[in-house]
């Protein structure tokens, strides 16, 4: 039987490895992207994400501030790609004038719940709509966002279990293209999600938030 | 279609052949960004570059792909969810005393923003030139939220013309009566704006 990493696509072949997947220790992780064991699925059972969802996407009357901020920071990238740095700066000013407000006290458990909601409901809705419209660009974005959210969820879970020990002697890196989060030494290979070279990862500094 | 040269600094090995072959000096700048206003699109620099650091891109971008309304709605909803995680992660990072948790939450905030941006690109906000992007800016100028930089937004609309508005193609004319030159939007009643000469007196340029 073969088991496939749902983040980077790494294949664990029981026959070649000689150890049944179920007998690997619980802290075994994907050798490519460090995804934990529970993010592997047996080859046949691969979920195609087509599980029907009852409700359609809601339509916003007014686009929320946090989304406007991301729309404009994204258009700043669009301007940068066209070598229009002045326009990129103007878009960044528009972006900075909006920000989502976090309400009340937030805990890491809330972050975990919100991440699961994104994975299980919001992204499935995008995937269904994209499939119906045969929109391969949107399907590509969903695929990346799904993998990134899975790894984010697994790291949050590990932090809830291990606490500061998880990060005491490790750096945290983010792929500046797709948002893949990686804990460990400086990445040398390629991003397991979007395949950009390691130098596109950014090291996250502590200090002031 | 007019093209202009752009340089990828990561690939540039400073062999500088582009400086020697450029007929207008557009490749020789203090910030290493090729001067788009001087580039005539001849492609000599891209051909000469031994490290393939120069490529030719279109000067005017084609209209972006049209997006299905359900895809756009679902994308906005998903981006909203991710922006709430971003805000939550930023808040936890700001309030915690733990260095590891702060770094992790900053990473999640950055990651969430990147996912939102990527999804929004596929939900209609790819090109600054698109009517989707431009209509949004117009609507925010018309009814600005608190703190919205209206002057910057107007400047953006002035600098970046829309490239997919139907029926808005401009045509240039010269009036054979008063010799003034002007442009009219496609579909607009053709008449000289200076001397009001009728359509028959106008020459298309």
C-alpha cells in the first residue's frame, strides 16, 4: 500500500520502505515537508474534495475591511509585476487604510477552529464553484491554499501539545509565494507546495509584534 | 503589439552587454530598472544578455480572464475567513510573552495574507487595469470609509487606465475646419468639441 502526503505529494511506499505505515512512530513526519503522519492518506481513498455542501457562498453587500486590505495589497503586487513601483506604493497605502479587527480575547484554540472552518467549508465552496465553472486558475489557488492550511493546522496542533519546546531552538519560515509555513533550519530545497526555490522563504523574527 | 524590456536582477551577472546594444540608453539607470519610457521595444538587450536576465513584456496588458460569479463570491467568503485568522494571529502575537508563539503567529498572519491574496487574484482582482479593480476604487471614492486615502485612489485611476471597459475605446480625430486634434470615446456622438463642426468635417487619425 502507498500513502500520500496531502501537503506535498510525497509517496510513502510500504513495499519499498519495508515498514508498514501504521507501525511508524506517532512523531514520524513527512521527509519532504515535515507534515505529520495524520496528513497522509492511503492512495485509493484520496479525497477529491467533491463532498457536497448544502449552502452556496454568501454574497457580501459590502466587502469586509480585511478583504479590502488583501485586495489592495494584491493589486500592489500586480503593479510591481508590471514594474510600476509608484503605483504599487499607492496601492499599499490603500491596503494599509483597511484592517480586520480581531474581536474579544483570542486564543490559539480559536485560531485552530477558524483554520478548520476555512479548510472544511470555505475552500470546499471555492473548489465546487471553480469545478462548475471549469476554472483551473481558481482550482490551482484552492489546491495551494488547502495544502498551506493543512500544514498551518498541523503546526498549531503541535504547538498546543508541545508548547514553546516546539520552537525554542527552531526558526519559523514562510514561503513568500504561497504561504507554506516551515519549522526548522534554513530551507535548502524547493517549497513543497508551490515549488519555488528555498531563497523565497522568509525567516520570521521575534521581537516586537 | 508593443513590448518593453524588463530586467530580473536576481539573474543579472553584470556583463552589461545591454548597455552597449541599447539604442536609447534605457537599460543604463541608477536603480537597474530599465526605463520603460525610453525603451522602444527593439529587443536587442534581451538577445544580447548572456545570463537571460532580460525579457520582453507587453506594454499594454490584455484584459484579464472573466470570472464566474459563484467563484468570485466563494473567493470573497474564503478570503474573509483567512483575513479573520490573520487578524487573530496578529493579536495573539502582540499580546503573548512567549517568543515561539509570537513567531508562529506572525508566520500564520503572513501565510494567511498570502493565501487571501492568491485566492482574490483568482476571484477577479488580478490586474489593476481590470474594470473589477477600477469599479471597486470608484465605489470607495464615491463613499469613502474613514481614513480612506481618496487622493491616492484618484491618482491610481489617473495613472492606470481601465483596459476592458466595453464601448470605451478611444478614437483620435482632427477637425478639418479649426484643425484642433482630440479624442472621442467609441460610440460618442462625433463632433468637434472646439468649433462644433459635424462628423463629416472630422478626419480619423
